[in-house]
C-alpha cells in the first residue's frame, strides 16, 4: 500500500496526521509539491511550478499492482486517481468515489464560471479545528481498512 499527499494545499495538521497514521500502519508515504512550497520530511518529491505538475507526478507514480490512497483537495486529481483504481480523500475527510466525483466536478465548474463572471465572490476556507483533524484521521483510517475488507 502507498499513500501520496498532494502537499501543495494540504494543511500541516493533515500532513502530520497522515505521517503518524502511515507510520503506525507501516504504509509507505510520499509527499509531492511544486517548488513553490517548502515541505520538510523524508520521501518528498518536488516538481516544477507548471500547472498540474504535482498532479501528473502523483498519477505517473501510481502502480497498478499497488493499493494507493491520495490525499488531495483537487477534484480533477481525485478523478484521475479513481480512474486508475486508487482511492482519494480530501483534507476535510471527504472520501471521493465514483458515485460523487461527477457531481463534485460539475460543482467546481459552476463555481469557476460564477467567479469568472465577477458577480460572485466566494470566501476561502474557515480555520481548521481539532474536530476537523479528528474527522480526517477517522476517515483516513476507514479508507485504509477498506482495502483489507475488499482483499
């Protein structure tokens, strides 16, 4: 099993939780970010700042013979991971699936269209709480265990 973290936009708390859970479960962990982000830790891959470079690096490194979990906020990357039979989870603990990814991509497209129109200004995310971190950890552990159930 392998966990990849799209570290460009992953909160530090989520990265710390993921490292701890991966170590406890003896799962390999790789973080990937563009050169615009300074991520400390072992097994880190830095890519150039080109759009989607981080996403493409993660997808390129996925192996068909390996159970893969990707932590990302990017619905597009999540869709590519699902298409390659991987699993994806957001830092908020949302587990992406074939059942929800199409509606999430459509929602993203609609939000982008509204932002471009200049008629709507969307707020950024609220500050993370301890409850957010606990929810993410519980969802990550559930996702890891789901591989065992399907084996």
